[in-house]
C-alpha cells in the first residue's frame, strides 16, 4: 500500500473496530472529525449487526453498516483500522486478526497492545513486523497508559535531568462506577477469591505483565538505559467489607484492588518502576487520597509530577474523561501512523535525558 502524505488532500479513510465504551467514543470522534472518513465498522454484538454507524454512535446516518465479518473489513479500501476490542485472555488473542488487517494493506492503531512489542520478545516483534512488511502497513499501540504516561510524559520530563537515577510512574484508577460487569469482574479480576489469583503465572498476571512491561521497555529504550531484565512485583488488596459497585457487589475478603507493578533492572537495581492500581473506591487502605498519575524522577534535579483527569461538564453525556483521552490519542496518531514506513511504529517525544550526547570518538589531538 502506498503511504499517504501527512497532510492529505482527501480525508483519511478509517475503519472502527469494535464499539465498547472506548470504541464508541473513537467512533464518534471519527464521524465528527472533518479530516476523517468512516468507511467501515466492525462489531461483536449481534444486536448491532447491520445498524448504521450513526445509530450506534448517536449521530446522523453515515451509510456505513456494522458487520461482524473480518472478510468484509479486509475487502475495504481503508488507510487505517482503529482496533479497540475489549481486553481478552490470552493477551495475544487478537494477533491473528491484526496480522490479517496489516497484510491486507491497512495500518492498525491499537488501544490494547503493540506499544513496544520488543519488550515482550524479539520473536513476537519480528512476527508482527513481518505482517507489516507483507502488506506495506504500519502497526502502533497508543493510549493514556500504556502509550503516554511513561513512554512520553516521563521521557519528556527527563529532559530536565543532568543526572538520572530512577523513574517511577504510578496510576490509580477508581473502578467503582464502571458499568461493565464482565470487564470489572472477569478482566480486571475484582471480586475474585485471593487464592484463585496467581500473581506470577495466572491469566491476569500474564496479561498485565505483557501489557505494562511494554511501558518499562519502551521508556528504557527511549532513554538508552541498558536494562538487564524486567521483573514483576504484583500485589492485591482485599475488601474489608462488602463493597457496592455499579457493576455488582465485591464481597468481603475478595479482591478489591490490584497493583500490577513492573521494574526495569539495570546494574542490579530497579531504575524504572511502573505501577498500575485499579481500585474499588477510596475507602480501601492506602488509597484514601490519590491522584490519577504520579511521575517521580530522582537524580539532579529531582522532579515530582501529579496529574488528574477532569471529567467533562456535560449534562446527559456519559462519556468519561478517560474515554475522551483515549479517543484523542488515537485520532491524533492517525497521520503519524499512516505516513510512517511499513513496520512497527513508535511516536516521537520531546528532547529527553540521554546518558551520552554523542558516540565516543578517538581524541582528535591524538589523531594529529
């Protein structure tokens, strides 16, 4: 597929893949954007099959009807697929369809994976890249976390550092008002008896280790930190009593918070820590007061950054700040991914910390 220029005369032709909470927000963003043209829509739900995309998005009719056929999508002429399905076990469950999309010549932007595949394994990255080159397409993952907090915000902040000793990124997200019971209890693991949660080799640990090690590996590569390994240090917090959540009840003694934590190791010490905490309410011990994200850099100078999402003030609109944020990241990534050379695509950051400003060369005086 021939790459389009960064500023095309025609709108980018977009396929929206899946219409859950995140996917539906991305769908609206595509329909509303003057530089984007919706050309295809993939859905998982039978009740959405055949509906106009505008009906699903609560917009005017678009003429694009929802399909659940991969073959229908492959047959379309499109520049990019916004791949936004719900997380699913195992983590690589969507690899086959993504590779087929790439091999059909369509660039793919994911909100769940492909942020830094080399951090999962070299073989995994090589297989994905082969599909990219077979179709002449690019693959990228983006979002708030992974995608922005460590790999870009922390990297940019490191540009202040004369000496960098360590970086810690921490996310805390309250899931108490999440409506999707399947996502809260099955994917996030809330309400599980602790003895059923294997924090090393279980399905939850395997999936979230694969996801968040990409944050650690991507940041380390960007900052030229030679990691010798990435290790996990996952933790659970149990409900001190029954917790009434929007998705259902989290029973006393079951999982009420998870901390998926990865550490990048260099010279035998933890130089990068990425900690993702999902919680069921602020009454849990240790989570009474928090910000959505904290970035702490230590060295010369030290730096602490705290950031909170601000929910939109819109009457009658259920879309959350996180959903808007992901849709913003995805749509703004489209020109970069479409213009990129075929292969695994990563996003630029502003100037950041570098241990060396240039490669060492022989002393010029000694050469004379």
